[in-house]
């Protein structure tokens, strides 16, 4: 069962085809990986899925609903959320506020109710704050909740971005180079974290990363992208032994 | 310096504060600069004056009518311009403010450029005070809610806000409409305080004055806006004995504050009972430095 289905997905920037005719399914309930050399179009695919870029051609189906070219906030409302390669936190706000903002979709009181501070608003505010607290607890950020996000160490900023994504109760989590700039120790911690939260929040995960030990270690299905086209798809073993992949990464044996 | 004079200045400050509060939501909390808020004040002022003078409405409904008209007008402008980024939106509002003034200059129904005398004097110290207190409570309640937090998120990082499911356009529009409604009420108060309206009162200078007060008081702080409106409205009056030099001193004091405290008087801080308590305990424990985590931490 695939939770996300890309059909013939194409994105052109002027004359450059950044992503061309990619077909790929993200299976439900496992961790999948998306790898490829620099400039292969991995992040572009994320931007297409989340609606940041408009699709030139093709279709994206999420749980069999067409989400092609929808506004980003609608797509995230359906249950897809992501992190960014260059971290995009609300830098000047505290850790707690970052998560609390993302919790907003768990409440539905309207503007008038908040102006008058009616009971429904107060009750839901309490629930939102409780949820933010719980998430920080799970992600091990509780003791730093009043720090400004920008002052967090790099690894924890990544962690906070994941916490913020989880606040939306997503079904599909897209992680764009979560281990970028991390040392092996931090990468190992991140691997445990991702494998822990996947069953806990009942997620399907799609990861872009260059750390092969991370991707090969936790992904059950991998797609390789090169120059915007799909090169290979399969289990980590298949990918490691695929001559085309080896060629793309290391060149032809001379 | 009799009581009547001081009351008059405070009322002016209160009227300014009303539109500054609205602008504070737009600029300080949603991150959009507007140089056309005098236009919304003008719409509110002329509408409410029309209601009281020509249709004999009581004061408060007339004020609300002015607010509503300003908000509807802002919705129209917002639909067209809110997709513009940063500076472009700012210039669009500037054009809008000037357009409103020039239209009013030429509408003879409202007295045109000569102005409109004979508006009843309904504004008094008590109703300015009450309206301002209500306005502050409403604003504080919005900012403490999820809607206010979403606006702050839009100010901080638009793309990330969209990804966490915030309809950026909608929250910009709500923020603009509320701030225009506040400006509309301020215009109505001003019309019934001056008992006279003239398009010249709502020129670009007025819009810039409002923006200066918001920045001077501190972006993202309601108490900063209150303080800014009180200080910057009364300053020219206090300096009246310096005659022509007073505006120079006014300008200088704004520059000095901006150099020494770029975030404004209260930037990011809020004067609430709990923050006063924190300040007090810190003073007692004699720790000079602010703890790092507190910066901007009281905006929610």
C-alpha cells in the first residue's frame, strides 16, 4: 500500500528539466529514502510534493487524493509535513513557541471566540499547550523550552524542526537532509530518533540524505535520482549492487 | 498647564494610540509595513461623521460603522496587494493613502479641500479611555490566541508558516482588516474631537507618524505602542516653549532612540503582571544581565 504516489512527475525551470517523468510510490508505514548526487532534483521533488513549487506535468496522489498544485497550507492540512535542508525555524521565538505555533491546527476556535476568550478557546488553548509540552518532552527538548530557537546547538535545531513537524499530526513526514552537518555520533542519535518516532506517531517517512550509513541503515526502500530522472528503486541491497548507481556515484571503471 | 489642557493632550494621545494599536498588529506582529493608515483613519472619520451629522446616528454605532467601512475597504485593497512582498506592499499602501486623500479633496459632499465643519463634539476623555482599554484587551486576547501566534509565525518566516499549515494570505488579510478597523475608530474619534475634518489631516505625514510611533515603542509589543503613543504625542506639546525648534528635538529624540535601542523602547517585551514580577525578582537577586532566554519571550 502506497501512501504517496508520484505519477510521471515533471518540473521544468525554463529549459532545464529539474525532475523528469519520475514515478515513485512511498509505502505506508515504513521509512523510505531518496538519494542521488548533488543537483539530482531531490529537494525539488520535496518542494513539488509540499506545493512550494508548481508541478509542470504529472500527478501527485496522497492517499488516493490528487494533491497536485494545491497550496502548501492545504497539503500540510491533509497530513504531509516536512523539514528543510537549511533549517527554517521561527528563529527569534522560543523553542516552546515554535512547537506551540505548529500545534494550531489541533484547535478550531475562531477569532471571535479568542477575542472574547470564551470557554472553548480557553479549553483548547490548554490542550494546545499540553500537546506542545508533551512533544518537547518526547523530543528531549523540555529543559530548553525557553531558549531562543536560534541559540540552540545545530543538532537540536534539527530536532526542534522535527518536533514542530510532528505537532501537525502528520501521516507522512519528509525529512530533507536531516543529518547534514552532523558528526557520526549525532547521526547515530538521529537514526535512533527517526526509528523511534516512526511507530510512535504512526508515520510514513521519506528521507533525503547523503549519509549512506544512515540511509542504508534505516530505509527499507530507496529511490536513486540522477539528473532529474529515476535511476533505480529497491531495497538497500539492490541499490548497493546496482551497477548504474555505482556508475552515477563513482564513475565507470576505467 | 491646567487640567483641561492636559486632558486634551491625553485625548489626542488616546486617539493616536487607537490607530497605533491597529498598526502595531499589522507591523509589529504580522510584519507588514503600511504607509497608508491615515487613509483608513480618513475613511473611518468621514463615515462616522456622515452617520452622526447627516443621519443622526448616536456616537458609538457611528464609530462602529466607520470601523466597518475602513475594514471593508482594507479587505478590497488587501485582496489586490497582499500577495506583494515586503517593500512593494508598503508602496501600494502609500499610494492608497494618498489616493483616499485626493479623492476626499474633490468630493464636494464632504466639503472637499475646504474641510467639513460642524461635526458634533461627542468625543470626551471618558469614552476615549474606555474605547482604548477595550481595544487593548481585544488585541491582547487575539495575540495570546492561536490566531495571534499564526500572525507572529507569518512575521518570522513565511515559508515555514505555510508548511505548518498556516494560510499566510488569510492571516495577513485578517491582520490588515483589524488594523484598518482600529484606524477607522481612531478617525471617528478624531472627527468628533476636532469637530472638523479636512483631507489634509490625513496626509502621508500622519501615516508616517503612526509608523514611527509603532517602531519607537517597539515592534511586537502592545505596551510599547501605548508608551510610544503617549510619549510621542505629548512630546511636541511639552516642547512647545522651544517654538520652532521643537520638531527638531522631536526628530532628534526619535533618532537617538533608534540608534541606542534599534528594537524600540519595549521591543519584544510586554508589561504584564507576570513580567513585572519577573523584573522585580531579578532586581532583588541583583543580576544585572538579562537571561538570554527572555529576549522576545513574552510576545505570546
